[in-house]
C-alpha cells in the first residue's frame, strides 16, 4: 500500500494510506494527484466539505448501530444468536482486512480528523497544504 504525506507550515506532517486519501478527495469532489496541494484561499471550502463528509459518516455509523439494536430487540433468542454469529463472521472478515481482533474498524470520519485539523491550522495561519510521497 502506498503512502501519502500531508504537510503544512502550520502543523507537523502526517502520513495516510493513498487509498484513504483518494477516497476522501473523491467523496468531497476534489482532485487528487500523486503530488499536490491546496491553496490557502481554497482551504475553507475544502474544510467545509470535509466536515460535511465526517458528519454524514458519523450519522451512518449511528444509523447502523440503531438498526442492529432494533434487529436484536425484535428477534427471538435463536434469531439473535444467529445474528450474533453472522456478526462474528463479518468481524473475522474485517480482521483479515486489517482491523484488530475484537475492535471496530476505523471509520472514515476518524481518518478525516488529522487532515481537518491541519486545514484549520493552515487557515488560521494563511498557508497552503501540500502532499506527496513520504
């Protein structure tokens, strides 16, 4: 997996998987290239898009949890056991994709956080952010 390093004079750099960065930029309809940057005057709009994406992802997580809770509450004992077994199987699949055993995978809104903080600080200082290979 390729890595991307985000940098700004307003903060220290951080590294993200390229696939994650591409997904984030795709979701907010911003172009992503191997090396690039966002000008200081464009950062407020990008930050607004990131916050909206994070909000949607958090709402999706809460909705998924509520649906699971509702299914479990309305299920018979046997159905509940079957659903829990299915969830355990799904969890095993997730673990093979990199999530730690017994833990939830990292959500997109959590992966957005360092970029959003960098952009907030860059806006405050009036500087751009850039990215490229580490």
